[in-house]
């Protein structure tokens, strides 16, 4: 039995290419048959979503038949992605690698040292163990996810990747060393994407010979859970690259938005000044931290108040993002307040350090 690689498996839907009793065409032209362990209503929803056909066999198993390629929403303007490379297996890299493997892509993740790689891979395995324990996936799926993921310390192992996502530390010197190395190691048609939150992607593309194939793909933490990705196009990124990355993002189950390569993209451009204003409000004694949070939760319907959100995001991360925005636009709106800087100086980083605006 051969399994198609689609993210449908993440929904508990299995694909196979042998359905002789039903006479389903399984030519590699892209017609697939999907056996579902999901409840019928989910199959019907999927079938209508993908213009598929529902077939019941004698045992009551539901098959969902549709054009595999239409599922991927490939257009003539986008290239096909089969193998994905991820550089860095830290907090974001491990989440991105997990997401790609779950979506059925052959995924290879590269780290600088074995202990970092082991730690990142253990984090991913831990997430799958937890999903298995909670009944979100079954053993076969857990095995399947694992079979799609491999770790390496050698960039040469990424040579045949169609798309590589860089998620190394937020340091421009490191990224500018990495991009030419990737450019030399990868096949000429491969795309190179950066997960940077604040650095200049145009500059990363400029140190390669394929600036048209470089753009940002900004995931949010935790990457396997958060639905949004920002596609960041530079002045050199081609339309084909944007369309390929858009289709790829959708195949991961994400909702992509496209932004130009300027500091903050869409989300941080709007979010950071809001968070900084909340800190200034608290710092100037205009309201208590609890009241600021309650006001925005109940008055605006936000899931959490700004100071709680700051603790969740990390005060150090917020400070870097504010500095990058301030550096780009030189507007007081983006200037980090003295309190934020001093909290970071004293190690009050939020949840991750046990203390920020609140204690954990
Ligand atoms: N943390 C977040 O919430 C968040 C959200 C969105 C985007 N980002 C961006 O994602 C990127 C990674 O952030 P993170 O939080 O995962 O950092 P992290 O420190 O957790 O992980 C970075 C990893 O990259 C590895 N690394 C460094 N140089 C490398 C190289 N040349 N090759 C392979 N691996 C290398 C490090 O060993 C480390 O394990 C940054 O650009 C950051 O701006 C972070």
C-alpha cells in the first residue's frame, strides 16, 4: 500500500493508491482515493471543499476521490515542492520541521552540533508522543510523521531540497554567512526562505545568485499550532516564488498573508506599538496592569491583555522587534520605553524566565 503525501493525514484521513475493488484510477497523474477514519461529516465537508466524490464500499468505509493536484492548489505559476530543508532546530526550526513532516513532506533539519540537534528532535518527538497520548493521532500516523523527518549536521544533505527554510538565531552576520553557503549547496531552482522576525530579507537575497527565489516565510510560535504565516516579498522576489510559497503554506494548513520586506511586516508593525503603549501606560501610572489587561480583553474582545501577551511573547523578543522597527522608521511610536529595557536588563523576560509583568 502506497500512501500519498498530503496533509489530509493530519486530519485522520489516509490516502492509498490501491483500490482495485472500486476500480479507482491510481495513475500518477494525480487521481487519489482516500480512506477515512474520520467521521462521515468530516469526509463530506472535505469532499465538498475539494469537489471530490464520495464512494462507500461494502464494509461501509468511505472513500474520498479527487484530483490530488487540485488539493495542493498548484497553479501553472508555482513549482512543485517535495523535499523541504529546515536550518536550525531551535524553538522555531523544530516547530517548522514538525509542521512540514506532519504535512507529508520529506523533511531534513540541519543543526550546528549534535546536542542541539538531539534536543530539537526530542522536542518534536515529545510533541508527537503527546498527540498520540491525547488520541489526536494514532500509532501509524506517529510512525509516519517520524519517517518523514531526518536530522543532519551537513548542509550537503540538503542539496536536493526544493525549498529550504532558515530558522537560525536572529543575527544578521550569521544569516549572511548562511545564505551564500546554501546558495552553493542547493540545486539552482530551490527556494530559500527566511523565518526572520525583524531582519532585512532583501539583504539576505542579495548575497545569493538567486535573489528572485528568496523571500520570507514568517511562522508564529508555536509553529505547528498558529495558523498565520507572513510571506515577505523583497523587491527581487519573483511572482513564481510568491505563488509557490503561497501554495506551500496552504499545504501546511496555514493561512498566508503577503507583506513587503519592511520591518515588522504586518503583525509586528501593528502589534509592537500597541504593546509599547501599554507598557508606557503602566509605567506612567495611568492604570494598574490588571486593569489594562482586563480593559483590552473585555472592551476589545482580545483573548488576552497586552501585558499578559508581552509575558507570553517574551520581553527580550519585544525589545528586539521594537528596536528593529525604530531603526527602520525612526518614529517615537516604536521607541522602547525605559521600563522595558530595564526589565530585560534584570532578566525579567516573561513566562520563560518565571517573571515579567506577572510571576509564573
Ligand atoms: N521565537 C519566536 O517566537 C520567533 C517567532 C517567529 C520567528 N522567529 C525567528 O526564527 C528564527 C529562530 O528563532 P528561535 O526562537 O527558533 O531561535 P533559537 O535560538 O531557539 O534557535 C536557533 C537555532 O539555530 C541554530 N543555528 C545557528 N546557526 C546555525 C547554522 N548556521 N546552521 C544550523 N543551525 C544553526 C542554533 O544552534 C539554534 O538551535 C529567528 O530568525 C527568529 O527571529 C522567532
